[in-house]
């Protein structure tokens, strides 16, 4: 029989799953695609609405900003540890490409975390996943 464990909140956030059922995808396409930013309006699995109110996602910018500041801080510490008194061009040359490369990751995780924190959506097992877990335990 197939063992279907309960998905933890951390795993659901890591895989950008719906906060209510933890099975449906929040985003339409994979992370490394040209339309990485396209979000489902409703969960494809349980139907919960992701955008709770108009301009709901604008709050995710604060989380994205925190991610960018953390990345810049990491680069600053890295350069100070490995390159004593590095010139400004080293900082710009390291931080700018990293921030640009991390845009899709930053965008997705800031939206996902914001939805989990501020979306007021509580986890609720679906009947199908509960039945599959019960069958796996027998």
C-alpha cells in the first residue's frame, strides 16, 4: 500500500502548496520558467481563494525586501571574511548578480510565506488524504 504521510507546514511552504489542503500548487508553472510569477486564483485541489482582498500580494514585498537585505548582508560578511578591505566593485559585482538571479526564488517564497502568515487560511485535511493515510496505517 502507498504510505501517505501528513505534509508539514515547512514542507508545504518549501514546495509552495496551498495552506488549507497542502496539496494544491499556489503557482501555475515551475520555478524555473518564463512565467514563474503566475499565481492560481484558487487552489486547484480544494478551491480556496489565494488572493484574500484586492492588492493582497503587495504585502509580500516586505518579505521580499527582507530576503534581499539578508542576501546582501550575507554577501557583505562573506567578502569581509575572505577579502580583507575589498573594493566597492567586489561588493557590486557579487551582490547585483545574486540579487538578480534570486528574483524568481525571492518572489515565490515571499508570496508563499506571506500567504501562510497573513492569509488567515487554516490547515484542514481533505477527506481523500485522511482516507489514504488510514489505509496506509492498516
